[in-house]
C-alpha cells in the first residue's frame, strides 16, 4: 500500500526490500537483493532474446526478398526527421561540423530558409486581406468628387 515516502515514489524494488527486512531483518534483505538481481538478469535475458529474434526475422525476410528479386532501398536517414536527414546528408557530403553549426546559428540551413520563407508568405497573406468589390461598387482608382468639394467649387465661382 505504500506509494510515497517523503514526497518520493516508492518503487516495487524498495517495497520488496522493506518487506524482506520486516520478515527477517538484514539477512532476509540481503537474500531478497540477490533474488531481485536474479529477476532483473532474467528480464534482461528475455529482452535480449526477443531482440535477437527480431534481428533474425528481419535478416530472414531480407534474404527472402533478395532471393525473390525484390530490391529494397536502404535509406540510412529513414528514421530521421526531414531536417535532421538533410543536415546528416550535408555532413556525409563533406561539410564540417563547425560549418554546419555556423549555418544553423545564422539560420542559413536550407530547411531554415524554407521555413522562414513559408512564414513570411503566410504573414504577407494575412497582413494584406483582399477586398472583393461588390457588383454595384465603383472602382477605387477613379476619384469621385465629394459633395462638399462640389459645393466648395460652386461657392468659389
């Protein structure tokens, strides 16, 4: 039932050790530590075996595809974001890390430039709302004299 102790979570391992100490003191706690260590070793072994099985299955499937004549493209960047892959390709093409860092700091990487252009286009579109002319509305570039201007002209004559 113990979940927190002094605002810190109590983990299952800690609970097991406390229960062992309660059952038989320091000797029982030492024995429980050994059992915990063995349980953790078995869990790591299960994980390693599962990983080995996964790798063996992937190799077997790749060999089957190869025998069937199916070519698969091996893209080393397939698990990266587009931006990270682009930077990795630049490094693979011979760019030094310091040059890449300098470009990143100055926001000169191709993906940074594209993003900046995309944002500025979006800002321009929202900043300049287009006004549609009503069918009966006169065009704004033709100046129409105001009634007051006509009255001023009449008074001046």
